[in-house]
C-alpha cells in the first residue's frame, strides 16, 4: 500500500517567491497534519484537518502560510512570500480518525531552502 | 503545559551493545498516548510504537523493547544487540486525548552505532 506522498521532495527558491507543498494522504485516512522540522524548534505542528476541515491552525507561523484540503486525497501548504527563515523540512502525516490517539503516518518530507 | 524531554542528545555505542533511550513526559491529563518514531539518515519519520496511558504493559518487538512507567512519567526505549542500521534519530512524542491528535515531540536522541 502506498504511504503518504509528498511533493516536491526538495525545493530551492528565492526569497519572495511563492512555494506550494503538496500532500496525498494514505487512502482511507480522514485526518491530515502538517508539521515543520527545524534545528532550532524541532518538530512542530502547523495545522491539521479532520474530514477536510481545518481544526487547529494555531501553529501556522503567520499570514504568509496557508493550507487547504479541497478533498480527501489532497492537501497543499503554501508560503507566500517565502523568507529564508522558512527553510525547513515540512512533513505531512495522515491517520484514520477512529479514536483521538490513532497513529499518524508520515510522508518523506519536503526539504525547503529559501535563499 | 505538556512537554516531552529526551535528555540524551547523542548516544554512541559499538555494535551489539544494548542501549536505552530515555523519554520523560509531562501532562496533567489522565488520558494520553505516547509514541516513538525513528528518523534514519534518509530523513523520513518511521512509526515504531504507540501506547495509551491505561496500558502500562511493557512491550517487546524483536530487538526493541519499551518500558512505560506512569509513576515516573517515563517511556523508555531499549535496543538490544544494537546494529549499524539502528543509527538514526529517535523521537518520543505525546498526544492528549482532548487535543485532537497534535503530537508534541521531544527534541530527539541521535543514536550512532559503530561497527
């Protein structure tokens, strides 16, 4: 079975450019999470969706970040405009929402470098 | 506030040695879930184990074992007869029943197993 799919795997862009990260959750999963990993802050939750509805976006750093989940098979995380401090690895994770402690399965991550 | 502490930043062992990775968590909630994830050099996050707060049974899976002790708020991970392929960063994480699934990660322990 396919796991969580993320694209692109690597992205290098210049400050001020728009960046769009994509995620396809595991088929049948109905809960999706976006995390960011940096050396300084470790792994932190940005936003999560249940049944395509954003539930908690308190971790989104600022208005430059936005996330959507138009359907159960696809989500995007957009940064506009990007800044060097956005450089990080962005992970998408999905789970089947049966109980609140269900395991989240992570994608391979997108390594973003903003110059 | 909830917190996960992995006090060991780096551990280096020689192959076939046993090694224990410590994890201490803080929460006032009575219902919560604990996880361990492995992040090998390739960068993905691999799920290892999930435990709920009502299940204090220790678990063994091959060379891996986990010791959950609520009395000390610890969820330690032991690798027996370590192998070079065990070299990775290991993360302990906590989620609360009433937080909808947000994972709170420790800072990770980098394990290096030398031949």
